[in-house]
């Protein structure tokens, strides 16, 4: 496995220079386009890694999985999917179009920004601090890593420049989709986007999802099987933004990407995979990351569809 | 298996009366809303059925799978996906919106009407008759049933009332996405939509997809494994129109629905499933059909994600 | 007046080379970009001209005024504005977007293609030939010129390449906005677009509108005052496509443009103006034509707002 | 004139009960639907009134005219129309759609909310307080009424509930259309919307516009003729939101409406008209107000087109 990962990692890294680093959050623009790392965690807790595995990065949209998981566990799917749809969309992750032209004004799904903000808005905690800490806590348990924390610089950079997200949130407030203090919801959202992890962390989280909620490192139950299945279903249809169809075709396993270049992938009852390469395609997904996952799923026959 | 199918079929049939029969093609409006049938074909060719399995119905959008398969086999994915996207959309199956506002003017994917018409337009045959016959021939082989044929009444009804499809096709002609004679492409498209099958036929086709292209009834190779994987990937993200996310969550296996109420579902290396119930939800999918598939995948642990 | 026209014409002609000849109808692409002519007809029937006034051109969208006028006279505003809106739009003249996303599916106004086709579709004649001839006849009377006729080459070119208009028409048929034979409606529409005139003809027609329906050349009543006021109102808000606001600001008189480069303008109780310069801005309006009208309205203090 | 106004006022008031009071700003919801008043000011400064002329109301969107006027005077049209378009739109006044799908991301015109906020954002003052005071000052001069002031309750209500406007403003910030502090711009905007006037004030302002910038009550120059012409042109094509075409047809003079039910209308070199009736049609314009203006322009032959 170690040799396979190293080999595929080398091959995929070559594609990194074709894309673009996300720079709309200024702090993200500082990443090195050729950095690349991959980690795999199997059901027996074995960890295999290759590349710049010590480098950490912020979770960005990957964190949407866990605010959704928390909402599902605390409120149940009925309540959550009253606020947010569950169908994929062809609009970009930060689009506002469908909020206006759809009859329900409901965000299409919890994997795009509007949907994720709506989910954060209904997390049943008093303050944005508590919301965030509950998400952080869940992420730490998913990854069996109590040291996971926020990158304050990225958080402040997000907060300062997150005007598109403000537009989405205020629009949903104006249609009644979101209630309460918009800036508080956004604060929790910006913080969770700025949680810093390594590909090992992502792989452990992916393995916990693959194991239907029990972390393979310490055998602790973190999520219910139903929540894990729900996340995997959302990932396969909506996890790679408006590139989810191409990803299903090329890779064919549930995955969630973030604009920092991280991807968390999961293969039910087999493994979790973490990949990171900050150079992105025009849909906001890591170029080298997708390339690696395509090769890996072919080599190991992981395709679940 | 027989008992399980009968039991689940009885339960799901109860939901049929909640929906609406498609009536925009007048001939479809004549269906009986409480008709319902299910068929399962496993990898060893065993067939199990329940319900009104002798009643046949037209394939409608299910046929999109096989014009796509034919294009993939004859032209290769590179050529096909130059003409049509591969990502899911939140617009309804007959929407024209994205053809205008997307920069490429390319239909989003081959499972919506615009995409399917674009695919038919590039099938490498001289006449619309030949295009259609090649698709029909493929469908007969997929189902190992040489008697499959067109319902001429439905075909004429489609042709007479297919103005939304004409709008889509002429729009694509105006942007250069489609070339040649629009009415010829539409003729082939209307004919393939009007191909008449039973749930057994759908189940055999689904089993052939599950077996990576070899029909389990007669062990003949009909499609390449790559084409089968491509179809399954398109089905999981786009197969149930703009209800594909909810379907992935509730059912979690690749499937393609048609407005006549048929659904073809497939579980790689396990089975093909055909369901038919003409009463539809507001996205155009069979209500009882989805309900049955949800129950069956739970009972048999078929979820592939 | 003669000297003024010549002077302004010379100045405006200089801008002609900045734009682009419409080439989506192949026959139109043959025009000479620096051709330019202007004609003015006052209420006493005096005609003043300058430039290439012998060159004729097709009316294109200018003809929309007269199919609308005919519908208003024969059916009354109530019936006409049940089928077509009366408000300006920011979408281009050939856009289909609003037909899908507006609740009524009604074309926004009779000055964009969809609206004009809807108007032609309700003209109360048996055949497309009769519809067209009634429009042609009205145009001949408006211009007091019985020799006005169709350019058959342009008509055939339009018919051959008018796929965007077909898309609009079939879309409206699918939503019930248009009934009857789409190709017949389009045939009448393509023919009226191909009616050939000179700027003198346009100026006389504009003068007839300015005189509330009585042609200043022969004192014959052609239209009712109400229809003339309705046309002038539609012209001021919608006559220059999605450039109508800028035109109101720069020029400030009712006008209707066509993609052949013609503009018919009218100043109530003062004059009609015809301009023609085939080089267009990106909204489809004659660059030199607008420039000339801006200068003329300033010189003669014609602005009506 | 007095008798005419009274008669027409009585007739138009009957239609008031058909509409709906704007209630999205809670304070506006308290208006009495059958209140109605009209005022006319001619070029010689004569004032004629009828109805509840002592009742005051907030200007709402009517104020957009004067922040635009101020920007035009201080920055010139070139600078202003770089930030905001000048063409009418078929989208509602608070729509965000075109900000996303238009290539320029520029608001369509200064008469819709997005455009007005963009105009306020570029007013060349340090603080939002100064911006607002400059607009208020201009309005006082236009109306020759130094007592005009803000309704603090309405202002606070707007500020509290103005989330759709926040969405528009943050969206424009995210695309670079707006810079600086969004909440400051909105504060100035909410304040100017809450400026309280009577129909007499509106009529004097309209008369000042009609007189090309010189107030007929005190002969003071307030605006340049160019700015007045620009405002009148924007009013005729965009002043009544997405009902501007119908208004041009029925009434045919430049006007600007607000959701409090006020309308400021102007007839170049003849008169200014103020109308107020809080019951609105579905586009946000005063039902009785439009009815009155239609009758008045017919009686006095005011139509300028």
C-alpha cells in the first residue's frame, strides 16, 4: 500500500501546476501549488501516507459534512431537510440564483455555501461560539485527534472578505429561510471553515464514516449509521460542487472537497482517504487530488457504483 | 425472494394514489394509477417478479441510457462528453434555462431531455430510422428480448405534442450544439421514448449493466465494462432528474426513471431491478417505485454508497 | 434642414466602423458597414434626406411595430396584451430565459422576438400568407409606397437559419402561449422581417405615427390615434431592445431598431425619421444611427421627455 | 384645475381597496389603504391640491431620484454610469438574479434597489451621515421646504428588516461593484428612504425637474438641466419598476414610485405632480395613484410620447 500511494502520489502531483490556488480568501492564496499529500486509513485502523503529510490546511467546505452531521444527530433528518434540500445543483458553490428563482427559496443542498449556512443557523445552541465548539468537538472525535484547532488568521481573513456568504445569508434571512443573527451564524461558519487538519485527519474521519460511525483508531462510536449513510449519499451526488457528476464517473466514491485543496473520501466498510493539493480546477476541486483518487480507486477497485 | 417482492410490492402500491399520471403526452394519461409491478434479475439469471408483470409500458427517459450507451460505444466518451456535460442539475428534465445562461450552452448531462437529444443527434447513422433501429437493437440485446418494439400510438402522440423538446433542440441548433435536421433527431428520440417493455425487460437490462455488459440470461456481451460504469455513474448522480439527491439518500443505488412510471435500477455485480407504477411525484418519478426500491435496498442491504 | 442632415450624417458616419454587421442571418452579413442614410418627413409632408438614400435594406425588427399595430387594430389592446406583456426587459431580443422562469410564461413585450412571434400567431387570418399580406399592406399604407416588397433571398436565409426563433415559438407552444402551426407563424414572421425599405419609407411611416395615424403624404388615415400612442409608448420603453434606457437618456424619442441597421423614430406631431447604418453595437442597434439621432434631437430640441 | 383634481381624485380613490399595503417594512403596514391625496405645481408656481394633503408619508424609492441626482451633479454621468447601468429590467425592484448572471455584475439601473445602493455607495462624502444629509439637503431644496425630515421609526424599521437590501449590497461588495462599509451605505440608504413628505412636496420637486432644475416657488437653481433630463429619461423607462412599460402606455409621462404609495411625476416645462395612495399593485406601485395619473394626463393632454 505504501508503495502504491507513493507511486500514485508522484504521478498525480505532476498535474498540480495546471490549476489555480483559491485566492478570494487572501490567506489561502499563500499556499504552495505543488504541495501534495495523501493518507489512507483502513477499517482495522492502519494508516498509510505519502507526500507532505506534515503540512496542515484548513478544512473549508469539508467542514460542511460535520455541521450537517451534528444537525442530523441533534435535530433529525426531518427537521434538517425542511430547511435545506437534498438534490444536486449545476450552480457554483457560492451561487445565489436558485435562492431567488426556486419557489421554496430553500438552498438546494447542504454541500453548497447557502445550504451549509442554513444548517449552521439551526444548530441548537445559544451562541455561535457554542455552535462552533460542538462542530469542532465532533471533528476531533471523528479524527480521534484532540489537537485539531482553528487557524485564527484564516478565520479572520474569511470573516473580513466573506461578503458573498453574507449575501447568501441575508438573502435567506429576507425570505425567512434563516432566522436569528446572521453575523453570528456566519461567525460559526467562518470558524469551522478555518479548522486546520492534515490528510491523516481527513482519512481518519473518512474511515469513521466508512465504518458507519465508529472510529477505527479507538473504536468509539461518534455518529449513528443513519447519519453516516446520509452523509455518504450527499457526498456522492453533491460533494464535489457542480463537478459531482464528473467525479462520480471518474472516481465513483463519496467525497467532499474544500477550496483549500483538501478532499475527504470514504469507501463504505473499506477505508477513509484524505488528499490535499491546493491547485484547483475551475469548479473549486483539487486537480491533483481528483487525479490521485481516480488512480487509487482503479488500482484498488474501490468504485462503489 | 418471491415472498419478499410480493410483500414489499403490496406495501408500496398503497402510495400510488398520492401522485399524478403524466398527461402532457396524451397517450400516457390513459394509464391506471394503481397498476404496479416489480421484477428482479440476479447475476445467475434468476428472475423473480410480482404484481401486474404482464402489463407493458413505454420506456420514456429510461431509453436515454441506451442511446447514451450506443454513443459511448461507437464514438467514445471523449466525443460524447464534448457535446454533453456530465454533472447533475437542479433544473427540471425539460428546462431550457441553463442552455441559455451557461457559457458553453452545453446541456448539463445526458439524462435530461436536452442532453439526450444532443446525444441522439451525434449517433453516427445516416437517417433517423437507422439511429432508432440501432438503439432498439441495443435495447433488445440488453433485455435478451427480440420482441421489444415501439408503441406507435405513443410515438405519434409524442411527436404531435413534443413542442418543449422541439424548443430544446432548436435552441441547441441555434447555438451550434446540435447540427443536422432537428426533426430527424427528434423523430429518433420520440421513437426510442415509445419503446414498450415490461418490468422483466427493465430488470434484465439492469442486470446486464450490473454484470458489466454481459447479459445474465444468455451470457452475451452487449456493452463494454467502461460504458456500464459510465452509465451507473450518470444514473447515481443524474438518473432521477432533479430528485437524484433524495433518491441517493433514500435508496442509494444507480437508477433511471421515465415519466411512464418505469424505473430501471442496477446493483453492480448483484442484480437488475425493474419497477413500474405510473403515479408520479412532482419531479416525474414513480412514487410507489421509489418506495419499493427504498424498502428492497434496506431489506437486501443493496446500498452501494 | 438639408444642410443640417448632411452635416450630422457626415459626423455620425465616422462611428460606423466601430461596430459589427449582423451575420447570424447570412444574407445580412453582406452589407457595407460604412453605408449610411437618413431621411426626415415632417407633418406637412416635406421630405429631407442625406446619404445613401437609394440603398434599401430589410426591416427586420422594425416590422414588429406593424404586426403589433395590425393586431391592436383588429383585436384590440385587451386581447393583444393578454398574450404579450408590455414591460421592458433586460434580456437580449432573442432570450428564452424569462419564458421559462416567469410565472405566466408570457413574452415580456411585443418588441422582442418571442413577443413579436406571439403577436403574429394571433393575427386573425387563416393562412400565414394572408397574415403576411395584411402586414405588408399596412406597411405600404404607412409609407404611402405600394412598391414595398419582400427580399426573397433574405427571407429564405432567415427561414433557413431561424432556429432561435423556432426555439422561442415551440417553447411558447409548449406552454400554451402560442397555438396553431408554429412553422406557419414563423413563415409570416420571417417574411415580414424581410420586407425591404429605404430610410424615406421609414421616415414616412414614422411621420404617420407622429401624426396619430394619418399619413402626411396623402392625408389618408392608416391607424387609429390610440394604436399610434400605444406604439410610441412601447417604442420609448422597449424599442431599442435592452438598450432602451440608454437610448431614452441619449436621444429621448420613441424609436424602433432592426438588426439590418435601420431605425424608425417618431416625434409626436412633429416628424418621422428614418436612419440606416448596418454597423451595430452589442445590443443590436445601429451605432451611427443612434449617434445621428442623438445629434439631431439635440439640434432640433426634439426630446419628448 | 381645483375642480378637476377633486373629481379625478374621487374617482381614483375607489380603486384603492383593490391592492395591498406594503408590509415588509412593518412601519409601512400601518397606513390606511383608502387615504389618497394629489397635488399639482405648475411652472408659475401655482399649487393645486385635493384629498388628504396634510398626511405625510415616507419617500421610499422616490428618494432614489435624488441620490442619483446628487451623484450626477458631483461626479458626472461618466463616473455614475460606470457603476450602474441605464437600461430597464423585467426583474422586480429587489431582485438579485441579474447581479449574478450578467457578465458585468453591474446593477441594471439606478431605480432598482441594487442600483440605488450602488449610487449611494459612491457619493463623495466621508461618512454615511454626510451622505444622507447631502441627499436630504437636495430634497429640501427641490421641494423648497426646509422642514422635510426623517421618520425615525420607519428608518429603524427599515434598518431592522432590510435584509434583502443587505443581500444586494454584500453581493455587490463580493463582486467589487461596491467598496467600503456596506452597513454605512445601507444606513444612508435606509435614512433617505425614510424621509417624510407630502404630495405637495413631491409636486414641487416634480415641478423643479420639469423646469430643468429651477424651483418654480423661489426661482432658485437646484439642479443642472442635464441632470434633470437624465432623471426624466431614467423615470420614463425605469421609474415604475418592472411596470414601467405599462405605465408609459397608460400614462406616458416620467414618474417615480415608492412602496409607501407615493408617486412623483413630471411633465417637462409644464408641471410637477405628487400623488399618494398606499394601496399597491403587485409590482409595488400605487393603484389609485396610477389611475389618477392616467385620467389627469388624458384630461390635460400631458402625454409626452
